[in-house]
């Protein structure tokens, strides 16, 4: 290692810390979805408060994975259909969401899904 390596290491440490900074703020649409998720979905999908077996799958990263946890492409339409129709132990939310709320929900599922601040 040459003379400048300590400086490079220090710079790397700074960059790593900077990389952990919180995600960019949500758009208003995503914030609507964040709230819907917190109210309607998180108690099952995060906390599994009904102790379902198998537990409801994590919805984090479905955008990157491109597939729904239990198969099929993770398109907006497919996600909306699961929410409206339900699936096995997941209840149907037919009529519970306005179009804007549904759009926000899907937009939020495609973010890093930061938890709603209380
Ligand atoms: C009562 C608990 C419960 C609630 C509330 C609930 N879910 Fe689910 N969810 C489940 C279970 C259980 C599954 C697994 C269904 C299966 O494939 O058998 C699931 C699966 C899913 C899937 C993946 C489907 C697949 O094919 O892999 C999505 C997407 C989903 N839920 C979205 C939501 C959203 C969005 C909400 C809030 C509007 C929500 N869920 C609320 C229990 C719940």
C-alpha cells in the first residue's frame, strides 16, 4: 500500500456512511399507499397478528423480484387483483379502496417501503 491508502480508506468509510442515509421522501401518492398499507396490510404482512400458517409472505422487494411470492408476475394488475379478490387466507378488499388509494398502495409497494412514522 502506498502513502495515499489511509486517505482512500477514510474516504471509503465516509461513502459507506453516506450510503446508509434514509431513502428519498415518498411522493404524495406513495404516502397515501404507505398509510393504507399500515392500516390494512401490515398487521398481517409484517406482524402476522393472526398467527397464520404459513405466515403471509413479505411484500418487500416484490418490485425487484418481478414475481409475486406465490407465483405469477408482480404486475400492477396482478397485485390489484390479489387485493380485490383475496387469495386463500388473504381476505378480499373489494370495495375498500378508491382507485387513488389502490394506485397509491401499488406505488408504495414499489418503493423500499419505509414504515409510516407514528
Ligand atoms: C388477514 C391477513 C392478510 C391481510 C390483512 C392482507 N394479506 Fe396479503 N396475504 C395474506 C396471505 C395469507 C397471503 C398468501 C396467500 C397465498 O398465496 O396463499 C397473502 C398474499 C399476498 C400477496 C402475494 C400473492 C401471491 O400470489 O404471492 C400480495 C401481493 C398481498 N398479499 C398483498 C396484500 C396487500 C396489499 C394487503 C393490504 C391491502 C394485504 N395483502 C392484506 C394475508 C393477508
